[in-house]
C-alpha cells in the first residue's frame, strides 16, 4: 500500500517486526514502517480480534498500538525507530504482567 521513495546514500537502520529484520530511515516512526509491510496491522481488537493499523499518525486514535522493546500498548506513531528496536504486533487483550 505504501512505499518509501528511494534516497540514494541515505542512512538506514535495522529493526525487527515480529522477528523479521526491516530497514528504516532515522527519524521515521514505527507506525510509518508498519504501514509499508505486507500486513500493515499493528494490533487486533481485544473483543473481536479485528485487525487495526496506524490511522491518525498523531496519537489520537490508538489504532497503532504494538509491543515495542517489550512495552505493550505503545503508540507507534509517536515513537521514532532506533537501531535494533524490536516491534511485535499486539494480538487480542493485553496481558497484565506483575
């Protein structure tokens, strides 16, 4: 659906989404990178498990929630990518850890 325009010589970094290495540019948000994937969904709803993908890109709608570096329900539209970052799609209800 979305693709990144090529920028010759632009720096890149690598993060993982569900264990798969993905290239991104410094300064991009995790949500923007998710939207370029084959499946852009970042989570499923807690009750009906309907897929949700980043929508508003400014922290209002909460459709971009995912697990980022082990922290569940992170708004990916507000987080810039970092080298080695681990992103996991969030399925169903968030589990409560003690």
